[in-house]
C-alpha cells in the first residue's frame, strides 16, 4: 500500500471498560494489521496518518523529514492557536535548538539530584498532612498534584501561592475539548504572568531558573516575552504530566501488589521499576503530532509531504515485537528503558530527570508509610479521558 487511503477508518481513543490503564484495544489490532494508516478523527475533521509500532515511532521522531510544528490551524481543535516560540517542543531548529541549548544545563542529572532531598521533605510533608486529615482522601489533590507543582515552583522561582492560577490554565492547555479561544487565552495569561515575574527577577535575581532566563534576556539571547513563554511552558509541563504519572503509578501498583517488593530491592531495581511503569502506563493519551516535510516511507506505506502524523506512544510502548508480553506489568523487565514515554530524538522531554526523581521518591515511600493503602470501597477513580496527558482526576483512597 502506498499513497493516500481514500477510505480512512474512524478511530476512537476510548479505553476498554474495566481497563483504564491500558491503551484502547484497537491499537493492538492496528499494530498487527495496519501499523501506518490514515484514520478519521473528530467526526472527519482530521484525517492524519497514525503510527502505532515502536520501530516506526522512533524512525519518525528521529527523522529530519518531519516537522515538530503542528499541522494546519484547526487540526487538533477548531481555531487551534499557534504555539509561541518559547513552547520549543513544538518548534524546529534553529528555534528549538536555541531554547533547548539555553536550558539543557538546568536539567542535568547533577542539578536534579540536588533537588532530591528537598523533594523528599516536600513529599513527607504532603503525606503527613494527608494522614493527619484522615481517610478517605483524594490522593490526586493531597499528593500527586501538589508535589510536582511545589518542585517546579522551587526550580523556577514561582510563588506556590499562585498555584490555583497556573494549574487552572495548565488544565485548559491540556484539555482536548477546550476551544481554540480558551487555549489562546490560557497561553496569554500564563505568558503575561511569567513576563511580570521575569522582569521582577531581572531587577532582583535569585538562584532559580526564571532568574537565569532573565540573564538570557540581558545578554540578548531571548526577548522578555520569549523568556516568559519558556517559563510558562516549563511551569505547566513540569507539574501536570508528572502529577498524572504519580497518580497512575500508584494506581498500577495498587492493582499489582505482587510487584511491590521490586521497589525495595535496591536503587537500581527501583529505577528500573519506574522505567517499566513509564512504559506500561504512558500518559501521552493523544500521541505526538508531526507534519511530513517530504514524502516519508515506512515499510510499504508512503506518507505524502504536507500530511499530518500522530505517533501513539502508548501503543508503541505495548509493541510485542520489542517488549515480550508487553501488556503485562513487570517491574523486573530487562529492557524497560527502551520505552518512548518521553519521546525520542532531539525533541524528547527535557524534564525527564525530574519526573524520574519524583517517582523514585514517591512510589516506595507511599507504600512503606501506608501499607494498607487502597481505593475507597464503593467509590471510583475518575480519569482525564479528554486530556492530552492521561491521568486520574479524582482518586479516593483509604489506609
């Protein structure tokens, strides 16, 4: 098969009832029968090419024949606003390279490791407060959301007292059903907020990332607005995604208690367990979007230049050609680190060391402190089914 499929199949991203942590079952069929295929989304408003296999996903993500800039306006939602340059994950070189190079040192493992002890203290305080409040409690509200918010605020130098403001705007940016107008307003409000903070930090710098963004403004690398948009992107990306992974990681372990001993077998085993959870859960619900700059051939399928492409990371991470018994959670899996939960290539997630560090702290400690932790009987976990980053919206727990 090559060229354009004149009859794209309708694709839904609905997960099977009773299996909220598994990708939609249709993905397994597509990996087997039509791993690169045109599909119809959102009532036929979009007909992108879908990538479902691990090898094809890595090929596309590493390819210079595709653009990271989004496809035509209106593809993901009506009147989708263009991303500002500071949201560099959606930009190509040289814009992407300029922003990423300026930020790389902020996310070096050594710098993130310096955050480990402060993060432990933040987490202990949150867990203490949840326990003191008594069960039941909403684990998302009590721990999963505030922990990464507090950590990214500390990194950036953003007052945590403003968390209601930036969390609500972040939720709008992630929400698949938000209108283009709502997303544009959220972009603008976050950018305006960070612009004021950048100017403040330029006058009164501290030991934080926004102050160092102000230094890049002073040396002419960034404009004030570019620095603000970078800060806004890091702020919303740094808490929303990790919060989702924390809640789903805990939920996965509640459903697989036989796996818990792996969390305490040693630091290397704990690190590997986190990688397997990242693979098995994969919060990227709607995938990554790319645009073909030229004809791209994968196997016997050719994606024409100019066509939009969606790479389903959660499908690629369940590819049995790479991961034996891929639908089984196995915290001892030898090749768990081959996952693409953070993407792949030059555009892979810059903040992944922060997410790993937080998960390595939370997962063993929450079950050590609360060995009888469980979902409250008679109540259900609710999920962010329409968000680009899948996670628990409400998670009632008792202990």
